[in-house]
């Protein structure tokens, strides 16, 4: 299958994200792009989400890039360099473009610039995600050298479908945890998180600050 039309030289510019100016583009592009593929399952991105990302411990090792076409912002990508791994590993998130530009060179230009930034930071490999109905995105990743290493399913169980006769374990005492107020609770949560995901294919131990950021 052929790609869309080639853009004339000079029309497309990939640039760094400008804090305080580009947040609305990030939100609009993310929701518009991923909404096409996730539909009602998508949890829309909002201003609070973007501010949380910017406050998170991963932000300083991230690079957000924007694509301008004829002076209009039409695409974005967020690259993250995980320096807690040796060697560092790169991740591609939030690669989003306007619907009419998905089959043009815009997403490819964003992806290549993000991969270049990751490589400059020492990444030996990069990981990206795509839903199985994102045909153009999957094709782009394959064309750029990515290979499938894992697929997964999302399963649901509605409350009315729960089996009858369920009851609490009387031998277990529950209490409300306070990981933001009690260091002991934070450490316990961190240990449980790392133990629970230790067999995940992409596991690395989560730091206390990373656990705290999710709360």
C-alpha cells in the first residue's frame, strides 16, 4: 500500500515543545488521534494530566516534539529515555497527528526525530505501542525497523457478572493506607508493586519517587 502525498520541502518543521504555549496542542492532538482508535474507551487527556506529566520524575528525561505544517501545529510525539536501565532504553509515547495527515511523512518525521534524540542520549533500543486497529501506525513502525515483541488483550468483567457467594477474608484486617503521609506505607506499596510486576517482560524496579508520583 502506498503512502500519502509527499509534502513540498520547507512546509514541515519538527521543533521542541514550548512550555506555556503548546499544552493545548498536546491535549487536542492526543484526544483527537487516539479517540479515533479507542472511541469511548479513551480517557481524554486534560490540563491536569499534562501538568502531572511535567511534574513527574520522568519529565527531565523526556523530549516532546511538535510538528508544524505551513505554520500550523499538526502533530506531536513524546520520547522518554529511561536512564535507570543500563544501557538506557528509549520509549515512544503520544505519537499523534491530524487525521488527514496520518499517511503523509508527518508521523515519520516526528518518529525519526524522536528516535534520533533517544540515540543521542545513549539508547540502544526503543519501544513503542500501538493498538491493533492502528494499521497506518503499525505499518510505520515496521517500516522504521520495529518488530513485534508482545501483544496483549484487555478483558472486562461487569459487576453483574461476578460469581455469587463472594465474601471477604475474615482472617485479613484491612486499613486505609497513607503512602503520602507515612513513609512506611510508601515503602510497602513500592515493594508490593515491584514484586507484583517482577515477571513483566519490560520490568525494572520502580523507585520510591516514581511510586510517589503515581499517588
